C-alpha cells in the first residue's frame, strides 16, 4: 500500500499482458487505487475486458492490441498512452511466456529466439519506449516480470525460458543503476508458480505441475493478486529506496 492516501488517484500505468493472469490482476488492483490503466496485450478481446472492469471503477482505462515483440507496435502503444493520459508514471511489463517446455538438447533455434523475443526484447522495447517520457518528467517506476526459473535454471524443461528471465533480471539491474539519480526506479519480480493460464499456455505436463507444487513449502500455487499487490507497493511512495533488485515470491522456496 502507498504511504500517502490516494497516492495513485489520477496517476497512470501501462500494463503489458493485461488480458490475463498477473497483468490483469495488477490492472484491477491499480484501478481499485484510482489509477488510469493502459491495458496492452496481443489478446485484444481480453485486454478490452480488463479495461471494461477498470472503467467500472474510479480509474479510466483503454485497451490496445500490442505485440511486445514489435518495436513499432510498442512505440505506438506508448504514444497513445501518453496522448490519452498526458503523463505515465508507471509501467508493468508482465507480457511473457515459457511458450513450450523442452529438454535442453531439444531446444531449437525457433523456440530459443521466440522465447527471447517475447520475454527479453519485449521488455527491452517497452523500457526504451517509456523511459524518455519518464526522464522528461523526472520520475517513473518500471516493474519487469522475471521468474524464479532464472535461479533454478529450468533443468529438464525450460532452460530457454530461465535464461530469458535471467536476462530480464540483468537488464532491470542495469537500467535501475543507469537512471537511479534521474528519479527512475526499476525492479523485477521473480515468482514461483502462480495460478494463471500460464502453465496451460506452455503445455506444462501434469507431472511437472505436481513437481512445482511439491517444491513449494506452502504447498500451493500463488494467486495472481499476490503478485499484483507487490507491483502496487513497488510503484508506491512506500518503496522509494528500493531499486534494481528482484523480489522472490514463492511460498518459501522451490529451489530444487
Ligand atoms: N504463472 C506463473 O507461474 C509465472 C511464474 C513466474 C513468472 N511468470 C511470468 O509472469 C508474466 C505473466 O504471466 P501470467 O502467469 O500472468 O500468464 P498469462 O498467460 O495468464 O498472461 C500472459 C499474457 O501475456 C500476453 N502475451 C503473450 N505474448 C504476448 C505478446 N507478444 N505481446 C503482448 N502480450 C503478449 C498473453 O496474451 C497473456 O494475456 C509472464 O512474464 C510470465 O513469464 C509467471
């Protein structure tokens, strides 16, 4: 929660991946606080549904179909966001996926490249698009979505994904430190397994799902709202001295 009541009222956030899961949960949490939300996603219908719910709250929202692997589409989305809301204070880059589970020796160039295009370049394009605006305003917070996978390495199923999320953690660190004295904070979140359509999208096997669950000392998956509330805290004035780090949210472990 913010230190100042109504801190988010009238402020604006861009959320990628806002059609589903963690991005959608974060959009509704920012809306609860009275923020304006740009709901960007490849899934235009899903993004519109999220925007409709936000518009039923105190904040305003609009949906924009955006493929974050396209620099041109990301630039256009950010241009529209600034044009509509005037100032963008926060960006939450949640769009991402493991795409497909694969043993290391079976990872082909397409899977590797697509995973990096979505998780790494997508995050890179979004940060490059919004940072000049934030620098001009002398303030801004960017939260990037990493994964605990980068600490585990994804053996047997997701080395390509773990490596991509490791790159997100490193990029976050670099951007945070490069702009730390310019009013910009940049953080990443490294969740354990969260109950969203993510695993279905990656066609995670029931056996792997069970192993993920057994690895969590709390013996449950996290809820998307449990990440969304952290995004809100990170963007708030209660979190002003925190930048560069990744925060693990994983029910107590899952390091096997
Ligand atoms: N769910 C988990 O267990 C988990 C764990 C760790 C990290 N994460 C990360 O959290 C983030 C959100 O995942 P989620 O669990 O909410 O999954 P999700 O599948 O519910 O949501 C992902 C969203 O990203 C969108 N998306 C996919 N490709 C896109 C593209 N090219 N351009 C724009 N949008 C695109 C999808 O349409 C979807 O709405 C991802 O970066 C994921 O890697 C998830």
